[in-house]
């Protein structure tokens, strides 16, 4: 099993600590660092946020939130080994010719270390601010994924869709990674599972709480969708994002929740390894960076080595 850690791309200290955070993760033996995507934060958000227990978005609107592709391009030059991922890029927010060019540029600048996590988005108010119809987000996402196949494979690119069209254009460079930059589909529900099976190289949902058996059962829907699309289901990886808390004292274990001492976390995470999770992206739920870094250090020094010897 591989381990990734979410970067501090939001908060007042983000720009000051970002490079050190990525280099530290690389030194500690993490396999990837992840940057979340948020372009604007409305002062009033009525859309429920499924990724917190309260249903409220976790970053206040007056906190800085850096653009993820910009951050990852910067980190391509600050790191040497660790993979760089976005979790997840909301495709309808950006013109596809722009974001596809940015992605291939980062793939080259990082010497093939980029992972493209993609999603359709969830916040109505952010779609409204960006003047993208919320009701069209799934159709636009599917069309952009089809369009991407043309850009990354054809020398002379032509595409005619409902939302995007171009004729006889060049798009270079192609991705350094072959056959393409890995595409990991975010989203937890049925449509996202089917999208992962149809278009993805991996499924990469974010769950506030999920048991290994629940995750494995949902992944069967991804595999079924892949087979229905004529794809090899065995080539799609099962990955997951989870919040985590590393404690100094043992805590009562709750099913589907990652919290506890390194010994307790080893047992909990081993359940995900046994059901076939290839990569676990971890979001350490500590508001202040120094304390968060301390938890990341403890996890890397005591949990990762123990799990890799099992």
C-alpha cells in the first residue's frame, strides 16, 4: 500500500510552509502529496458539505486558498521523487484546453510524477460565481474526459461536442507518462463510480467515515461499469482519501474512523490494505500547521514502516 498526504494549500501560512511540507513528506517516505481544488469560497454557503461531520465547509472564506495546479507546478521543482497529485480538479470550472495544457506541463516538469484526480464538483455557489450551470456539471465532465483522449493521442486534434469544439489543432507536448497521465476519479456515489469505471485509471473517493468492507463493495460497482464499457476492470486501482488523527493515548476505536495511536492506526489501516486499497491519501485534521506536521512525522516514522513489513 502507498501513502499520500494532503498539503497545506489553504490557510494564512500556506505559501510560507508549502515547499517545506512537500520536501518533508518526500524525506519521510510518503509516496505522494495532494493539493485540493478550490477557486473561490463564498461568504454564504448553503450547499451541504459531505466531507465534514457537521455538513459545513471547513475552510473559512477569509483564509487564503492557493490554486492547486500552480502549487504543483512549483513543487515539481522543489521535489525529486514524490508524486504530485490534485484531489480533485473540478473539470467544469476551467476551459479544458487550458487545464489539459497545465497538466501535461506539470507532467513534463516533474519528469512524469503527476497524478490527475478529477471530479464534477459539489458547491452550487461556486458554480454560480464561475458562471457554469451546476445542472450541467456531469455532462460537461464527461465531455471533457472524452476531449482529453483526443488531445493526448492525436497529432491533429478535432473535437465536436455540445460544450466544447475545435478543429485541426496541434496540442504538444503529449504527456510524458505513457499511455497517459493517470486519471483517478473522485466522487463517492453511483454516478461517480460509473464514471470511474468508464474513464478512470483509479477510483479515488473521499469518505469522512467508511469501513474497508463498505469501500470494497462500492468498488465492485466501479469494476462492473468498467466491464460494461469494454475495459479491463483489473487495470483500475482502488484508492481512497480519509481524514486521520494521530493521538498519544489510546482512544476508543470507532468503525470506519482513523484515529488513535500508531499501533491502533496500523490495525485500522491494515483492513484497507487487505481489501485491495492501493493508495491511501491522508488528511491530518489539525488546524495549525506545526501540530499537523508533528502528527505527519509520527505517522511516517511509526505507522508506515510497520505496515510495510506486514
